[in-house]
């Protein structure tokens, strides 16, 4: 079984936030938005590679994990 690296994850439990960088495995199912709030949230499945944004490597911020919500409400 392949081990998923957590090196690209950043978790801040005191603020309730989680982020992951492009090219690293997604730590949790949910809607992710580029850090800084640019762009629409994108649903990423846990274990999938975090995508690029506009062809660039970026940091993604977890917005919402509830099914049917995009983190915009």
C-alpha cells in the first residue's frame, strides 16, 4: 500500500483551518479555494492530488466539507 505524504499539508487547529499545496495529496474531502480567496471553490477528494490554479502551483485552503455546499453561504 502506498503511503500518502503529509509534507504538503498545513493544519491550524486553533483557527480550524487546513491547507494543502498543489501536487500534494488532498488531506480531506471538501471544497478547496486558493489561499487569498481568488477563484471559486473546487471539490477535491481525499487522496487526490491538489490541482494547479491558472497553470500555477498554489496553496489551497479548505472551505467546507459538507456535501452539497460550496463554502459560499
